[in-house]
C-alpha cells in the first residue's frame, strides 16, 4: 500500500467534507458521542474557505463531492453566517463546480428563515428523529431532561409546509427492536418517506449500548426485515438508506473488487473541526482522545498540505493499523464485499484497536442488514415471473 | 431473456434447496451456513440480471466513469453510483 503515500495518489478520493460550524448542541442526547457540546465557539468564515481550499488545491474532491454541516447542532449558527461561508467556499472551488451542501440537524430550531435558506441554497436536509415520542423522548432530551419530540415535529411540519425535501436519520436502540410496526406507522402517518437507521453505537466516550444485550443481532435482523416489508408496502414507498445502499453495492460494476470503504481509506472523508483541525477516517474520531493517537488530528488549517499530513506522526500511526484491520476483515469475514472493512472508530471503541475485526456495529449495521435485504431479495425473485413490472425490486432511481 | 435465465437459475437453486431438505445429511448444515450471505454472489447475479438492459447500460457508464480514477481501483463509491444516496452517510 506504499503507493498510497504519495499526494498525487489521493486525487479524487474525498467524498465528504464534514464541517463542524460549532461543537455546541442545544440538546443533550444520552447516546451522543460528541465532546464539547457546551462550547459555543463558532467557526470563522475564513476557516470554511481554508477547508475548501485544502480540498481543491490538492484535488482531493471526488465526483459527487459533498460538504456536510454537522458534529454539533449546525442550526445554532444562523443562516447569514452560512451564506458567507458557502460563498467563501464556492469562491475557491474549481470553475464549473457548484458545491453541493447537506446539513444534519436535530430539527429544534427550524423556522421560516431556515426554510427560506434551504430553498435558496438547495442544501439537503437531514433531521434526527428516533420515531414516535415514546422512543424519541427516552433518549433525545433537553439539557433540563425534557423530551424534544414536540419541537422536532413542529420543525418537520414547517419543512413539509414549505416544500423542503428532507430525510430522517433515526437511532435504533434495544426498545425500538420490539416496535417495528409502531416505528413505521409513525413515519408513514407523517408522510416521511426517506429514512436512514443508525444503531446506538459504542463510540468515543460512550462505552455501553442497549444493543449489547444478548439476542440483539437476531432482534435487529427481525426488526429490519419487518421495516423492509412495511417500507415496500407503504404508499408512497418508503426508501430505507441501508437497503438502497446495499442494492447500490450489488449493482455496482466494481462489486467484489473493492478493498476499502470511505471510513477506512485516507481522505475518503475529511472532517474539519470548529477551530480548523483536520481529521480523516471515521468522522467520530474528531475531538476524542487516545493514549497513542492523541486527539487524532492530522493537521491544522490554514497551511495544512497532503504531503505534510502523510509524513505526520499521527497519520503514520493511524494508517498502518487501520489498514491491518481491513486486511484481517478481508481475510476472515463473509460480509467483506458488502462492508469493505468496517468502521475504524467502532473497532477502536469496541475492540481497543484499529487492527481488529468484528464489532457490534458490524453485526447490526452490516451483517443483520445484509441478511435481511438478501433474504428479502431471494423471496422476491420467483415472484418476478408473475409481476415483472419495472421497479419491482424497489430500487431507487437517481 | 436475461430475466428468464436468472429465474431458471433460481428455480434450480430452489429445487436444490428442496432436495437438500429431503436428505438425511440436512442436520449437517449449520444455521450459520444457511444465512443468505453464503449465497451472496448467486443472489447478486440473479438480482443484476433481473434489473434489465437499462440498468446494464448505466453500469457500463459507471465502470467507464471509475476508469478515470486509476489510482484507487479499490475505492468504492456506492453513493455516486446511485445519486439518490448522496449526503446519506453513517456518521
């Protein structure tokens, strides 16, 4: 893999630039791994410009490159700041490239001004919502311990009223596994048709998960199988990120030939902290600390360059260990072609080392999902003969 | 024709599975081996064949597209293959 240690080799590799406009969050979810959630410092417009310049000067941006605003509550910073930041980043983008932006919010602060901004900029919006109030409010709370569901739903209703497209990311914990129908009834009844599922992970300072209990893998597989069934029966069809992603994987002409995913290849994802710190590999590594890897920062804006990063002690410690873990996955796991070596942050948090293999995150987010989607596909194949209509598999088009 | 071929293959698989169910060695197949991941490539082939020519053409375009990035032949990008997924990452 020595050929990777050449700045030119990384051209066109970065899919996501994750920007942390502030580490501050206005709520206090029990499973949140982000540190410094009380720090109200905001990123400067100049740091946003420097981040874009770092990517474009090195030619790191892949086709489809997207900027995602996240890692704190991004709506705490107001639209007028984003207008300046987006303009500054666009100024240094290659000619002809219109930068696509996305934002992941808890939805509490969505108002008319934000809707105007989303419509004006075309920014893609993701809202974190764990389903009905009973499930959501159990973990997603204000700093005073109150549930947040009511305010999030008001924000969602505002998005819907204004015609702002959005998707949901829902965190699934143990209580959700027994409530697949309640979960899907809720989303369907609110006209929500794009959903991604994140499991309640062990990551950074979070050392436990309700999903560690015995039987969670079987429970998650059954939950996901039921969710797939309900999603395909819904009118309009509900799109599940995990299912769509696996189908896209199966459809890819490169299937079976890929060796890495965006979290375990250098610069696949680049994260920029509020103060201009640069990170790569799993975004969750940003801001956490480790005895051997420090704060995982590989550089500092302004002035960072790919060649200096490749020579830095942090990068030189991270990459061989991450790569060794991917190699072990490749050699030992039947799910490798659909997972491509797992998430370094989960390996470190669960197994104590990047040079390791299976995690709870793998077993649920990849293995149980693959089992359910593949079983569903197998079950549908014979029926195609009677109903060969286009889109019978529910594959999402662009 | 592609769909019919894949269905024939699947019918064959189903027949094989049914035959296996009647064999006395059935107990030797562990529940783990019954997981569909062990039939990943067969399921994928049948799925892709069933997608039809339109998707096949798209796949060719994507293959050409990734051919522009020879430095990272091992680097996948499901998200760009299916633009709908852009912006949906697990973080």
